[in-house]
């Protein structure tokens, strides 16, 4: 039985966190005078009361006895629970259905950025900022936040981090104490957010928009306070700022910390994953720029290059911002964007997708098999940053890539059964399992055309993609529930 003292005690903290967030936005709503105070205050108060009961029920547990199986359960339940709790203010403010409210909340917390809402420009400022904050909160990870505020979990903390941290290599620590590692990651995260907000403001955004968009840029979330997303600002400088900080959000935060603490910027390019990430961005940007210039000569070279680079970065980092009518681009170009979304950002970042490190390992594995055909007696090792990869990591990488492809096929077929066409279904699934956001076809504007059944499937797909498949899939195995 996994509902025991340790899980009750741990779950009290994310519930209390959501209660505190709702109370914060009740205050913000009161400050703006937008009449949404109770939409945040009532659920916030209820969550804090529930969290108090959970703390009492779990009092006295021994953190050293937390098993890895418990952490998997905690990670999954935390994301599901936070998605449900975050949906309550959405439903109260927008009056959408429970299905749509849960979808919007999960999309925010998982930093997917897919939305069923329209008329954002006319919505209350407190609610718009709440949506943005959900993405910022979920960007680095709810579980990492729990580890940061629970120093007593130094024994079980690494297990919690491994259950949520994206990427195949999860055991690297910045500090001998896991709580300190979580603190360092959050320090980098907050500093980048502040710098991003200042940069947006200097680029011409209002203070409100600068803060709101910094929250969803660093988290590579993609929610905006405007229906037109970044296209609302019609500014080359705004897009340039977004490009820079989307890339920074998609690079390992552990690497950021190491570079900054040692004042050694060259270390970014010495890291193989980051170096390949930048090369992929450059190559794809050139291809899309040339294609846009040929397809839309009236756009102008500078505008075409700016749009190409911006949308490529937006997709490969799984941010999902839009700046122009990119949903109307030729299918070949939109397919390139979808492919870029599967490449994803770097491990240990806020970006989604398969992660660059897995693509590198897969590419090197293919290269090794070709070399073995040429040199049957040769011994070849797969290395990353001059370190040999263990067979465990290689096997996990191959399994991940297979599950990613299989999940895409299965969910696409299931969505087509709900009435969506193939292109809309495929891009919707790609948008959700890669925590990207935008889709194409019927869903080029938003996800309103999706049926309730399809919406629940995509909500599940977002959590599946955010937890990188294995953490969630482990819970459906009978062996997991045996004592």
C-alpha cells in the first residue's frame, strides 16, 4: 500500500504550495481590482487546510526509509494532483468545463503551452499572470521545489530528483547535499527569469508583459498574455530577446551554475550536448530561412530570417511561442518544426522533446554498428564529453526513443478515432508529448476543436511526456504494486 505516512507527508507540500500560490493571486487580484479574489482565495484556503491534515497524518515518518518505488509514486501523483488543483481557478474565472480547465492547468504546469482559451487580451490581469506563473512553477519541476524546501530529505532527495529530472543521466550532483543542489538550480532559474524580464522591458514590453513573458520564456512554456502571442508586439528586438532566453532555458541548469560559478563561458561550447544543440539550431535555421525567402519573397530577407530563427528556436526548445502566420507555412516547413520539437533541448533543462543527448547517443550507436560491419574485430566505445557511456544508459536511451515513437503512433490513431484528421492528430500529439504547445491543421489556433475524450488523452500525454514515459509507465505494471 503506497498511501502511507511518507507519501501523505510529502504530498502536503505541493498541496500547500498550490494553496500559497492561490492566496498570492487572490492578493494580486485584489490589487488589480479585477473581481477575481474569491476565485483564488476559496480554493487556496481549502488547499492549505487539506495540507495541514496531511502533515498531521504523516507526522513522524523516517525519510531514510523512502524507497525509489515511493518516489516514483510521489512524482506521478504530485503532477496529477497539481494539475487538478490548478484547474479550479481556471474553471472559476473562465467558466469552461472541468475537462478544459484540467487541460489548461496541466498544459501550464507541464510547460506545454497548448490552450483552449481565446480572448486572452480581455481577460483579468491576475488570471493571465496566474497562467504564466503555473508554467514558471512547473518549469524546473514541482518535485525539485519540494526537495529544495525539505532539507531532511537529503537521504531520499536524490531518489526524488531522479524520478523527475529529464534526461538519461540523472545522478550528477552540484553539491554533496541534495537540498543544496535543488537550491542552486532554483537560484539560477530565478536569476535568469529576472534578467529576461529586464531585457523584455528594455526591448519595449510593458512591465506587466515583460514579467509575464519572462516566466514562460525561461520555463520554455509558451503561454502569452495575448492571443497573437509574440506577434502582438511586432518587434524584432522582442523576438531577439526571446531567442536568447529560450536557448538559455533549454540548456542544462546544472551547466549554467557551473559556468557562472567558475566564470568560464567557454565551458558551454566544451559541453558536447550544448555544442550539438547550437549546431542543430544553426542548420535548421538556415534551411527554414532559405525556404521562407523563396516561398514568401515579399516578406523580405531580414523578416524571413528573424521568423525562421524564432520559430525554430521556439519549437526545438518546446516553448511554443508564435510570431506570425507560421501555421500557414508550407507543410514541409511545419513538418521540420515538428521534427525539431522531437529533438528537444538539453537534459537537465526546462525544455521538452527527446533531449539532444539521446539523439547524440542514438546517432553514435548507429555509427558504431556501421564501423563494426567494416571492422568486425574492432572494439568501439560510445562516449559523451570523453566519458564512456554505460550499457545501462545506452539501453535506456534506445528504449526511450522506441517508446517516444510508439506513443506518437498510438495516440495519433486514438485521436483520429475521435474525429480529427491525421495532420491535426499527429501535430497535437507531438505538441503534448514533447510539451511544446502549438499544433497545426484544425488546431492551428487552439485546441478547442478536440473532443472531451481527446482532451483527456492529451492531458495524459502531457504528463507522460513531462515525466519522460518511464516514471509514469512503471505505475501500470502489476509488479510495481506488489509488496
